[in-house]
C-alpha cells in the first residue's frame, strides 16, 4: 500500500500528522471552542437574501478586495474597541487560519523562523511548517502566563522574523496584558525588526479590552480576529486582521486572486448586520464560562484563569484517562496534550451542567 511517505513530499512533512480534533458523535460536544448557539432565524433569513443576491452575479468573480466587507469589519472594530480603524487597516480571508498563513507566506518562509509561547494554538507551528518557516517554541511560566524576561531573552537569542502572542491563549485561556505586548514588540524590533502577530481569535470573550489600539504607530504589529467564535459562524470561514495599511498591502503579494467567495462575503456582511444580537450570546457565554470556573473550583479542581469561551482544568495524573472517563459520561472535551490538563468549551447552560455532572461523577469514581 502506498502511503504518504512513499510520495515525493517535502522532507519537513514526512512522518507528521495533520491538525485534527476528533469529530465524534457524542451528545455534548465541548471540544472545539465553537459557539453553541445556532445563528438566530432573522439572521438566517438575511443570509438567504444576501446570498440570493450574490448568486445572481456568480458568473463574475467576487470583489477581489472585499471592500464592502472590510469597511463593515472596520466599523465593527472601531465600535467595539474604541480605536478608529478604516477599511485600509483591515484584511479578510477564509478563517483566521488563512490570515495567519498569508502573514507567514509574506513575512516567514524558507530561511526564516517564527516563535510562539507554548502551550499555545498548535496551528501557529503547523502553518509555520506548511509555509517552510522554522518554528521556535518560546517559554511560559508554570501558571501559563508569559515570563516576559525569559521571552525577551528568547527573542534576542533566536531573532525570529515573526512572533506570535495569542491572547486569550488557546488552550490555557490566559490573556496577555498591554505591557507584555509592548515589551515583546520592542524586543522583536530590537532583534530584527520582526512582525508581531497578536492572535485575538477569542478577544470578544476577554475580561480585558482588545489589544488592537496598540497597532497605532507600530507598523509591525498585527491583530488577527475571527467570526468563528464570537459571531458563532465557524462554518462561514471568515477571519480578518487589523494592522498598518502597509501590512494589508504586503499580504496582497501572496493572497490568491478572488480568495474570498462572493457567497462568503455576502454571508459575513449579513452576520455583521446582526452584531448586537450575536454579542448578546457572547455575554451569556462569558457568564457561563465564569460559572463553570467557580463550580469546578468548588469541586476542588484546579482551573487556569480564563478570558476565552473555554477553560483549562485539571489536574489529572493521567489526563487522557480523565478525557476518556468524561467521554464515557457523554461529554466530549479536548485533550491538547498539556500534561495534567484538559480543556472544555463553554456551551449552553444544559451542556455545561452535563459537563459539570460528568466531572463530579468521575471525581467520585476515583475517590
Ligand atoms: N487562532 C486561535 C487561537 C484559534 O483557537 C483558532 C481556532 N481554533 C483560530 C485562530 C482559527 O480560527 P478560524 O480559522 O476558524 O478563524
């Protein structure tokens, strides 16, 4: 049987596994940081309307520069962060994964390297590898915050061309403060200068304000965002970034022509018309997240402070066995391979109760 490694693939891909959270058919799925609320019916109807309109023009290529969508995203960012950005500061692609890939194609690549502070979002390393960019794993403290002195030293030593700061961080839920970003940005500028990417996929769920205002006067700082989480539209595939307009010009060098379909643009524009309703769900999810943290701690679990729509809990002598035991109670959580810890996404109140009951049950079984 011919396998991948029998094919003439690139050496750095040999023996590697693709990204893959298990997609199991389980009653309660709290493993991929999705929003549990389906889009509200009036929004579904508006999507149908806008997509029908787009369908009338599908014989033509879509707006290559997605001007209307970027204008509306800029308005959303300005309204929710208090920092004024325009269409020229915003770029959009198929999920923030594609935004990150375009950034690495532009600023990374063969002979260059990217650094992230791990454990963090595994795709930062995987997209680096896929774009031929070297990967350097930077340090975190035992409590999963970034040790700024150690991080500055790592940047000075390795001089990566791209530095990822994930805030709130996946899988730990840890938010990063402004001071940390500013110090790491300065260290990255002193070392090269390099591009600093703040991945704010979960920004709307944070107790802290967005780090987006920091792009002002810092042309090498990028903030990436997504409609997959707060907008409850993971199936849409729409991510975006805000940065100095020169960064937006630079990623045009690598983006495929017409990468964002007319259907995607129409759907995203419809969702942006319903921002207030969707942000209402975000508030409910934040409250549920905080409730899960409180209840898990009351049971005696350790929980890492969370600013995301998920949280990291433990500690388990064998986290994979704990993952399996929770699954046996009908609840799918995520084992990100962080020894001792598991991650759960905040779902509906009923799903969260099912999860809390499952943890209570496995703690009882083990005592
Ligand atoms: N960044 C982080 C930190 C994430 O956790 C995710 C999704 N799990 C993404 C980016 C990518 O999301 P999407 O491509 O759906 O926008």
